[in-house]
């Protein structure tokens, strides 16, 4: 493990878990990279009532964050009327959680997007007065119109761009499908906004499209979840905003260097959720590429890196890859703040070369778990009940083996479990929409290896 620190960002540490032994001619090296950030979590702004720092203070110690809340105000939010009221209350709760000094704004989203607060083409700076004004404006929100999520995100990007801060974050709430934009419009907006700000997405009720919000969270490196009961919105919004306020550094990248003759086969985040980063690689020089990880506070995440190396003879060994965490600096450069090494050694000891590292095995199973849940639910929707039973049975088996109790509980609402160990299940004849959508939305959430 290598650790580097800098006073104005969290301290990062990288740990590598792998079986470095390969059989003669073996070419794939798998490693789990655990990245841990500590000592940050307060840089997104200032505690409520705190005095702002002077401009002379170091980069990262002041209010370096901006956040925009996007509230669905389409006509369906008035069915039932309590849904819109819950959305207003949740947005007010989020506003109360914004730290002094953080730039913020609120957008109402229908078939178009418009500014609710401060409504002057820029963001307000949080203090007791602006939070009060924002909550008054939010209290007047009413449901009317359609749904065009791409336009909401586009306006959020424009507003966030007016703030000269490194951490830009969005929170998006919707209760419906993206029915009032041309096909592909949302995808085009997501492609344009990727890397410009992060965004957490929430679906309230059961009439929204899981894939649409999953795509938003995936492209913008945020979280996605369902709030089936609108009465739970306030607590969820408050927690999301607290998490956003806890981010201390933005645009952190996982940099993977490989020697001549080696190449990266894939890079996936595997905890706390599964997210394939392979196609997001940005070349940064000979043999090195950056994979975006978004903003960090005090937290730990795991990544699965697979590197293809040249064939070698027994007794040979090599450095297969160097994994670094790089953080952007005020002058536009990037600094490595932690590093770990991935090795390859060829052996004729079959016991050594066939042993699968426990971390690698665990997360390989968690990635398969997410995949078979999604495939099983899709097969069920298509009426292919044999395939759905097989896939969801395998999911039950994987969840049981890995100790993923939360996913096991969600699966039990969709299938009757006959024997978890063998994956023997029966599809339930009737499944509540909320239960099916919750399972699909949370299918990529993983559990870490038990120590």
C-alpha cells in the first residue's frame, strides 16, 4: 500500500488484492483495487453559521461546491396531490442541509425547465437568508405539464457552469417517463454533461422508467434509487444533500499504467455499486489511461481491474500494472495521491496458479448477481418464465453465498425461494410494481467481502 497526502484534499490509500501467480502461458491478471479516502468530507462548504474564509486561504478549504436541485413538476406529480407536497417538503429539507457558502439553485422540470430560485441565470450563495428565500419559492411549486428530463439537466449544467468551483452536483427527482423529448435527446444531453457535474437521481412512485434514471446516474457518476412512498422523500433528499456536502475533492481519476505488450481488458467499480468504466478511458500518455471516479468525501470504494499480459515462461515475473489515484490541481495539472502495483509471476505450482483470490471471487460473483437480476426481470417482462426462473434462481444463489442479505430480501418479494443454496425458486404469480422496480433499481448494489 502507498499513501500520499495533501492538506487541501482527503488522504487517499490504495490496497491491491490479487493472486499474482499464473500458469505457464497464462495471460490474464485480475486485481481488486480498494481505494479509501479519509480526512476530507468537510470541504464542500462551511458548517451552518460559520464564517467564510479569506481569499488568501488555500485551495480546497473554502466553499468549493455548487448544487442544483431539479424537481419534477409535471402534471402527474398531482396524482395524488400529496406527492407534490412531499416533493416540496423534500426540497425544503435538502435546502436546509446546504452548508453556508455553497452555491445553489432550484429548477422546476416539466416539458421544459425553468429556474425557481434564484431565477436570475446564476446560483445563490447559501446562508440563512437565501435558504429562507429558496424555501419560500419552492413552497409555490405546482404540478402542470409534461416530462423532458434532458432539458432539466441542460439547464442545471448551465447554472452550475456559472460557479467557479471544482465540485458541481445535481439532485434530480421525477415520477414519470421521459415522454416529451425527441428520441435520443436525453442521451445526447448526458453525453454532453458527463464529466461536468455529478448527479443523484430518484424516482418517486412506480410510473417512472428504471433504465432512464439508471442511465442518468451512470453517465453522471451519481446514485439512483426508488422512493416508492412519497412520504419518504424528505429523509432521502436530506441524506443525499448531506452526502453531497461531504464531498471534498472532485474529478478524481483511477489511472492505470501498463508496460509494453500489456493492455487493460476492463476496469469496473464493484463496490458500493457495479459500474463498468472500461469505455470511459481517457488516454493520458504512453501506456496510461484515466478512468473517472467522480467526487470523493470520507469513503471507500472497490474496483476490479483485469490486465492482459504477454505469455511468459515459468519463473518469469513482471509488473503488470501501476494503479494511481490522480487529483486535479488548481493550475490544471493532475497529481498522483496514492498508488498500488499489480504483479504477474508464472509458476508450475498448480495449487498457486489456480487459487482465486477471495476478493476477486467475491466481486466476480457480485457483478454476475447484478447481471442475472436484470436479465431475469427482463425475461419475466417478456413472458419467458423459464429463463426468468433460471436467472432469478441463480441470483438467489449468488446473493446467499455472498451474504448480500438486502438483495436476498428484495428477491424474496419476486420469487418464492425453495432452496437458496441450489438456487431453486418459483416465480410469484403476483408481484407489486414497487417490489419489482426496487429490485431492478438496486440490483447493482453490492456488499463487501466479509473480513
